[in-house]
C-alpha cells in the first residue's frame, strides 16, 4: 500500500478537516516556533556553519559594463599573506539565472561580461580579511565593448518577450474605439525605477564536497528543490550529487528564488581547492550581481460610458532586461482580472539593456503594476467626481472579464467597505489641498489590492513517534514568514497535538521535495502537503482504534472513539508516518484565484519642505483561511512597509555610461526605516477558498505590497493637488 496521499486540485474540496479539528490551534496568533532561536543567535544561517579546514572566498566583480576579461592576474595578489589561490574557471558562467538562462564560460580567464559588477573570479584565502584585501587589489585586465546602458535612449527599440505567467500581449475588443467613444477617460503614463529586494541577510554559500563527488551546499535559498537542480546543472553533475541545506533564511523577497553567483563560485572553488569554501556577498555585490526588479514605464488607459461604467482598460508596459533573457516584469498580471471592461489591451514589451538581470521581487507584476493602475483609477475618479469606493461598487466584475470564469472568492468590495468604515474614509475631503495641520498638508488615499494565487507541486512527510510526538519534514523553507509555525499548527490541529509536541524540519533537499517559498504559494502548497499526510495518518490511527476516521477525535495527544481513550504514543507502536503530496489541477483553470485587499493611507506633506510622512495606514485583506493571525499580520505589515519604500524612497540608479549602480548599498538605496513607518493596522476578512486547496488558504506574502504604493500616491495628491507619475514621490517632485 502506498504511503503517500496525493491530491491534484481537479475538484473543489468543500470540507476541510481543519474546520473540524479538536485542538483549536489553527488560525491562532501563536508565536513563531523558531523565534527564540533567532533572537538568541542559535538559528544557524548559511554563512555561520563551522566547517573544519574552511577557505574563505571573496568574489571579484568587474568594474566595467560590457566586454571581455582578458586576464585575471592572480600573481598580483599571491604575495598577500594568507592568499591561497584565485579561481576563474567557472565551468558554467552563471548569470544568477532565475529563468534558467545560463551561458557557457569560455576558456579560463576570459569571460564575456554582460553587466557592471558581474562576478569573474573568486579569491581564496585563509581568512576573510586576506581574501577581501586580495579581491580588492587584484588586477583584472579587460577589453570594454559598446553597450546599451540608458533606458531613455533605447526605449523605442523594444522586443516582444516570450510568455511568462501571462502572455506578453493581450487584446480583447477595441480599446482605441472605447477611448474615442468614452464619456470620460484617462490616458496617463507612470514610471517606476529599478528596485532591489534588500533582504537583510546577504547571499552566502558554503560548499563542501565529499570523496564520492557529492556536494553539500549551505546556502540561503527560497526554493531548495529547484535550486539544487539549477546548481547541479551549472556544475555539470547529477541532481542527486547535490544537497542544499537552508533551514534559516534572512529574507529573500525574490532575490533568492534562483541560485546566485556565490553558490557556483564557492562550489567550483571548493572542488578545485579540495577544501570547503565559503563565499559571502558584500552588500554592493548583492545589489550588483543578484537580481533587480525592472524599471517600468506604464501607459494606463481607462474609459467609461455616460453611466460611469468601465468600457475599456489599456495597460501597456515597457520593462528592461539583459539581451536574451525572457523574463519581463508582468505588470499587467492583476489588470487582467481586477478591472471590468469589455475592451482590453494589456501589453508588455522589453527593452534590452546591459544592466544586471531583472527578475522577481515581491509580487512581481502587481506590486508596481498596481502603482500605475490604481493611481490612474484615482485620476479617473477625480475627473468623474466619484468616490473610488463607489466606483468599485459600480464596476466590480462578476466574473473574470477575459476568461469568463467565476472567481473562486472575491471580497474586494467588502475589503474597501470595511476599510472605509474603520479608517474614517467618510471624513476625507475629496477636493485636494484643503486640509491643514499646522505646516502639514493632510490627505487620504485608497487603493485596491489583488495578488494572483498559485498552487505548486509540493510534498511533506509527517511522522508520529512512539512518544506520541509528531515531526513534519519537507524541503520547504521558512524565509522569515512563519512556515515552521503554520506547518506545525496544521499538523497539530489534525493530529490533536499542541504546537510544542510537533517538530518541523525544513530547508534540506534530502527531505521530500517542495516548491519552497515564492510567489506567495508556500503556505497553501506546503500546508496542503502536510494536511494530506495528516489525513492519511488519521486513517491509520482510526484503523488502529478500530473506528471510522469520522468518529475519531484527536485532542491533546489522545485518540478518542466510542468512549475509549488511547494516547497517540501507545496507539502507533514504534511509530507511523505518511507523505502528503499536492499538485495543481483543473481548479486553476475553472476558477480565477486571487487574494484581495484594500489600502487606506493618510499622509502629511510638509508645505515648506515637501517632505512626505505617512501618518496612518490600514490594510484590509481577504486571502482565504488565515492560518496564524500573527504571522499573517506580520506578512502584511512587511508588504505595506515595502509599499512605503516603493512609493516614497526606493530608486535604484543606473549610470547611463556603464550601467553601474550608483546607489548599491543600504546607505544610498533607501528602504523605509522605523521613522518612516507609522503604526500600521491590518484586518482580515473571514474567508475559506475551497477551490484553492484543501486547507482553503491563499497567498498573503505579496498581497500587502500590491496596491499599497498607489494608495500613498493618491493620498499625496489629495493632500497637495500634485499628481506625481514618476515614482518614487521624492521632495523635488512636490516643490
Ligand atoms: Mo517571490 S518575488 O516569488 O519571493
């Protein structure tokens, strides 16, 4: 008999066992299981493993934008005490390719360079200090080539990228005609700059090879199962020869979805040296050589008829990426289903630039897409003299406007209504520039939030041992989001165990495969895998009790049926285990699945200095079952904080002469600090989504950022009457 309980989501799962659990821990705001380990320094991050005979690697990046390295002069640094060697022969030259676009390296010491800062060598030494000293001083000779480094100069030379999550181009009806026939319309262009994920922990790897040619990599990665495959491919070894260990990850936000150059460099160097090698990126290297969110230029058009009904939506975006890379920032991904209107045009075109790779950063698509569409919608409402919430009520689509399929759940309008009530939206003066508090001009803004929900193939093992304790294990990760806790809660709820009787082991590719943490799919996907494993364990327990699974009650470590009560430990003998495995199916085609929300923001804009201060923020979200009210709230707080950064401060500046990032560290690239972030309120609406997965939960990690920046911009407009269409909204644009 198979020990795996598999489910492909071809049908809804109307009854979730989580609703009938007896333990009462699901949804509760329980503290993170691993929190004490983190605050006491006992959680080991990838750079912190104590490995004997370790050599320290320092990555060497180029100081030119495009061309060829002709010589890396190892002899120039060999005399530095402690220096061991310089390795340049990366078998596969790796462009941190999340999208799988590796290119082969030419012969040793000569490499094509695609962007400023690209890693071309790793210096190895007995100490980090020696490696760094040599890495800074090493002579790299090169031939520079012409490059394209200026978005403005090249934005007319576009290519149509291949599909990626969504088709690059989409057309329904005739937007031009809808615009021409419109009673009212807007046609506006918004821009957002390149951005960096700025995860607190820099990318770091320790590579250890054994005598059998197997590699163990301690790395900071979001998706170990697929990262293992990517790393194996880069090194030209079999998948099963690579193991990635990543139990703790200090944030990723997309930058650690795929492997980055430090892992390949460490692995190649360790092999060549015959010693374990550690490579930790400096903060500038994280900025220059991992991945950025692309800058965007977005033309947004909305047309309405005489009754104020949306008739057309246009959303055309230019983004940038390296030549040959297929990824584009899918700004229109939410536009496809958020807005009604029969006539639709949603296009993405790519400007090929010799800037570092662009890829995923928190809520790829909606995060910056809605900064344009929800601001343009605010412009439309202002023109119409209609409150945005009333506009939504009138124009809320009843089904997906393109695929003509029902929404699985959609509580967007309820989020807006409940938010308006709690925030005191009715006190807003819709005429801009009317409200003052001393030298501060006060304004309120609102924006809708949507974030596509995804289910990804994932598995997990759950075991109950002879002491009646459960252990959940999976190659899933916890990137600071609460995976350890929610997976423990799901198992605890279904097996009738308090959270402290459930161990959760994650972040190791020797454990059952999982899709990891990305795209807000982690909780729904891995949570479902744990659920399915526990469902099978409940059947086994019922069998051992000699009762139907339906009549079995599991609570506080006891199995209860027919007036009998047996402890789990004695029921399972030497122990039992099961594997749960979930896969997406027809439900993602039959129902449009997304999480929804509404952002309310009050800002003050200083009348003298133009400084913008966010005073109050409220996010109301509907995302299916909330598995843990505390970790879910923290996700939304983090997302909304990202929203503040995107709206007001974050702006990655590329030198138009060579693509060099002018502000490649946290001193110059401004993410919000505590003083920038007000008290944020987060509410969740009660919801279950039986079409999403058996736990009825949807993604939340990226919902909080989606739409948030627009609500801030809309509040700035309400405060000042100034509409800034070029994010971030800095002081100079308001004076
Ligand atoms: Mo996310 S941008 O898929 O970590």
